[in-house]
């Protein structure tokens, strides 16, 4: 009996303890999230831009045949330095030579006919001084024939000169001073002026004067002017800084890449540089004085929008922005903001609007 009484007492005691714990209310913790904050500054952000560029020949041309024929003589090869007007190759075209000879004979015949017709007209004109010796109709007919023969003679002469000009194309000369960079034909090769897919016979490039071409984003290109100096580095010469003035701006924004093509003139008298070399253009982009500067991590970019999270009256609010220059820590933003506004310095898409972050 004593054991039963003791067991009952223990059960009652445990039950009382449990009811006592359930009756005690748990304390309510009012959690306030903590985010680092930053003050918006009305200032631009200077940025060091690095953009890809490429050296190209100042002038370059693919040389195709003007007339069909066979390569008789090739006077240059890849790497040959040539001067303007220098003979590069000779093409033979027997059919063209025959056409030129025939045109010359036709001109000689037409000229002779005109000479005879002109002399006949002059004689009739002298005879017409005697009244009744020559009828007016006969004189007019002689004059008309002389004019017609003159026109035929001039036409024959023009055709002959055209044939001579076409024959001159068989002697291929350099249009400017440069280097032969491509050669696709050899003596005996048949070349055709009518083939649309044929490779050029030769390629000529001017390399003692090069162009450095670079596409500049439109927001940066607007601040660049002709003769501004840019610095660049070539992959072929690591660590060697080079400079050059802006020689040309295309004054056209590519709708596909939102950029403007600019060119620098690069003298290359020693021919150390070559067309096709890859370049890194480095320049300082001045900040926009009308921009607002915020920490780089404050800008949140999603698939639909770009925004910063502003804290007003202790509550979060997303404000859409566009961005400009950026450094390692700051970025320019443009939007419905005011100097001195507070933003979350490290924003993310999980921070919703209307969160009270200040108690």
C-alpha cells in the first residue's frame, strides 16, 4: 500500500509541474532585420575603360583582273614592297590584241572616208560660186555626207582608244605604295573578269601608316572629340604603352551594339606593327556631374528591372534606375532619387518593399 501511495504522489507532482510550465507564456521577440546603409551622393564616378581594338592597314585593296587572259609574268610575291605605279604582273589576251588592231584599222578607214567626203564638199562649195554649176541639193548632200563621215570617224577613234585602255589593264600596276600580303596566281594561270567567286589575284596593304579601330559605347563616345589622345597596348608587345590621337569619328551609332566606331592614325615607319594585331585601348571616362553615386552592390539587377532599395521613413522602397560609370566600389545611377537619400548598401531581390528596418 505504501508503494502505491508513493507512486500516486509522484504522478500528481509531475502533472502539476507540466501544467505549471504550460501556463507560463513565451516571450514575443520582435525581429528587426539589419542591413548596411549608405547615403546617396550627387557626384560622378571616374572610370578606367578597357576596350578591344584592332590595327588595320591604312589602305588595302584586292586586285582582280579587268579582262580575261593568262598570267604571263608575275613580278611580286607575298611580302614584296612595291611603290605606287610599279608593275606587278603581266596578263596576255590574244583576243584583246586582235580587237585592238581591228579597231585601229576601222578608225583609219573611217578617217580616210571622212577626208575624201570633206574634200568633195570643199570642191563643190568652190564650184557653187559659179552660178548654176552646182545645185543647192547636191551641195547640201555633200555637206551632210561629210558630217556623217566625221561622226563615224570620231566613233571609230573612241572605240580604238577604248580598246587601247582595255589592253592597258593587262599590265597590272600598284595603285599605292605598300606590301603584297596575298598572292593567289602563278604564271600560266587563267584569270577571268567574269567570275564572281574567284579569289583576288593579289592583295595590297599600306602598312607604314595604320589605323587603330575601336568601337566606343555611346555614353562614352559622346564625350570624346577629334584629336583627343588615347592610350593602348598591343598583345604582341606586352606592357608597352602606346598613344595616338583620335583622327576620325564615324558620327554614327550602331543600333546593334550601341557603339560608335572611332579611328586613330598610327605611324609605322619601321613596320614593327602589322595589320590585324589585337589592341587594348585604355582611357579614363570622366564621371557625369549630374549622376548619383551609390555602392556598387546597392544596384539590384533582375530579369525585368534594375533598381536600388531606398529607405524612407524606415520602410524599404524599390526605385528603378539606369547606370553609368562604375569603379571598384561605386556606380553612377540615374532615377527618381535625391542627394542624401539612404539606400541599402548591399541589395538583393529578396528584400521586399515596405519592410520596416528601423525601430
